[in-house]
C-alpha cells in the first residue's frame, strides 16, 4: 500500500513539474503577445502548449484522486480512538473514496455531505453530490440520471462501523443512517475521557488579526463583533492544537497624532516633566479635532508635529507614547472584562517596513505613476495606492507591509483577518497584491478575511445612543451588568448566593449573553442587539444554556457523580 502511494506521489510530482515548466513558457509567450493584435490561439506553438497543459492537468487530476482514495482507505481503516471523531469528516472521506472510484474521469468531483433536518425520516445525514455529478457527466457526453449516480455512489461506499444503512431517494439524494452502536461507543468514550479535539493532519502557525481599535478613541459597539468573533476563532484553533498568534493591529499612526500632540503641547506645556491628566481621551480628541478644523494656524502646527513624529523627534515621540499609553489602559479594561488575550502590534510597527517595501516594489518595476500617486495593479480594475501624491502611505501600504512581515519574516502560514464585511474588497486587493509581488504563495499559505455584518438597534438601524452618538463599548458592558443583576434578583439568586458568588454570576450572565448573542447569529448578516431577548431564559440564549448546565451539575452532585469515579463503568 505504501509503495503504491509513493509511486502515485512521484508520478504526481513529475506531472506538476512539467505543468510548471509549461506554465512559465506560456507566460513568456503571452508576454510577447501582450501588445499585439494576434490572438493567442492563432499561434500553433501556443496551441500545442495549451493542449499539452490540459492533458497533463487531466493526468495530474487522476493521479491526485488516486492518492486521495488511497489516503481515504488509510483513514477509513485506521480510526484513532484517542481522538474525537468528526462524523462529517469520516463520511466525507468515505464518500470521496466512493465517488473517485465510481467516476474517475470527473475532475475534482464534488463531495457534499449535509446534516439532515431535525427529526427527519430521511436519515441522519445526506450526500447531495449526485445532481452536480449528473451535470459533469453530461458535459463528458455521458447520459445518466442523478438517481442512477446516487446508486452507483452508494454501491461503492466502503463498509464502515459508522453507517447502519444507505438509501437512495429521488432525485438522487443518498440518505445516511448512522449506526446506533457506533454512536453509543463514541458517547461512552466521551463519557469516560471527556471531550477531546479531533486529530490534525498538520498543525499551522496561525495569526489572527482582530479587534483593532484606533488609539485616542474609545472602543465602541462596532469593535464588539471583531473582538468576540476573533477571540472565538483563536480559542477554537488553540483547542485544535495550532500555534496561534493573537494580534491587535491598532491605529496608532497618522495625521491625527499631529493634532493630538500639538494640542497636548499647548494645553500641558510641562508634559515632558509631568504626565498630563488626560482622563477622558475621547473629549481630548474632540477638542483637538475642533481646533484642527477651525484654526488654520493650529492645523499648520499639527502638520509640523506629524513630520517631527515621523522623524522620531524625541519630544514628539514621548508625547505620542503618552497618548498611546492612556488608550492602551482603557482598551485593556475592556479586554480584561471580556477575558480577551491579545498582543498589540499597531500600524507604527510597520513604518520602516513600508519604506523598505516601496523601494523594493520600485526596484522590481511593480509601481506605476498615476496623477502623482504610485499604484500597484493586482489584475483587477482597481489598483492599490501604495504612495499618495503627497508622499504619504495608505492602508494599502501598511497592510501589504504587514502581510509581507507575517508570511516572510514571522513565517506564519495561515492569516485570518476579522473585520466588518465592508472591508472585504480592501483585503481582496491586499491578498491579490501580495500574490502578484511574490509574497503570498497559495500552495503553502492560507489567508482568510472573516467579514461580519453590523450591530443594529431594536429600530433596525445602526446601534446609536438617543443623542445619535455611537454606543461606547464600556457603557454597553455596564448596562449588561445592571440588567443581569436585575434578572438574578428577579430569580431570587441574591437570597442564596454570597456577594462574591452573586458578582461572579452577574458577570458570567452579562458577558456570556453579549458574546453568545453575537456568535449565535449568522456572522455575515446584521443583527439586532436586544438585552431583553438575550437575557430570556427560554430559547437559543446564553441564559438558557447556563441554567441547563447548572441543572446538570446539580443532578451530578446529588448523585455523587464525578467522571473519575465512573471511568470504566460503561
């Protein structure tokens, strides 16, 4: 089996090498033809290369499917009982093997396994691949019905303890019934050894970029989803055994710091000797912004301060650090309350790297002049602006420098960016730009933009205060605590819990409800924030889950049950 697998790997590698050689030649010919009116298909040499490339791709596809089938055989026969078994993964492997053997001529055949509806009479899971395969068969000139395809797949599914039986239903669904014995054995294993992570084929070094507030501004409800979703992704990846780096890409550089520093120097002239009493940084920011918008002389001083800061003038750098420290302490209060671990690495970290990046791109001929700007084309209709007409850098520049640092210097192989869905186009540009300049290699790197919808008020509009201001995250958490305490007192919990226990319950309910309300909604959609709904003790809420686990633990205590006492009794 190992010799056969090794042979397939060698054949696949040889085919891949030939494809790479042909692809390079094809790119050379296309470059020569780029400024000509002759179509590529008019060149017989190019046609020959394209034909050979297609043949090799087909050969590579067949070899890769053989490797996949062989690997699936190994997975099917070698079940590791020390790890949690993913039913979906096992079924996917089984049906992938069946489809590869049943339809070897179809390139990249779809393997679609879905959970059946609750209380369904049509099994526990379904394989829905037959309809897509029917279309692929028609394209190959083979006439067959989805139901015939479904039956052929079912006939080739390897025997496995997981499956009780398979039924093929119209128009081609395969209903999968799980074996009660298999399920019971796995539940017993969980009962004896607890919930454990599934086995990993490969552990990755993952960087998750989330939260990312701006220095000198308070965190608001808009930062809530990125913080909660990002932290949850980190926890899941850590649980699975990946090496995870939690990064807070704060906005700690830019023009706004010029006006903040200029305002500080004038309001607190002795700031170098005595730390300014800036307790409300938001108010301080508004004061400086008002002056910047209304006072031309102050605006000039602000721009001069930016230049000095970017030149790392010691006094201006000291003022900048003071402002960042005030913000950092306020952010940390929220992270502590929500139990968020995160490492700050702001835009300032990439300043020198941006300068180096621009020089490298210019030397390599990637940049073009456009109305004073320096732009980078990524293959689409929108270019990246790398240098503005005034010589400044942009978010495109900092994010391109960041992805270069993360993949090449830090050697991360999986990057996850958690921001609102409105930034999807920006990050797609960054990813395409990184590919074009040779930083991102999809064969060894993975990059994901995890977008999400906005938080709405109960009026279905953007969540605002009555005065129309953005809701501060600190105020939101305080309101959650107040309402959670009211709910606990309504249930009489203050009569049976000590003050310390009541405080712990209050925080668990408040923060648990806020997190769960976010995570229980489809992240791609906007969701309505409602304390009343999230604090209900019925339905899909954190309160219901907390009460359920409390009851379970109460039953266990009354039965004098502990997992240690009951190991090996099933």
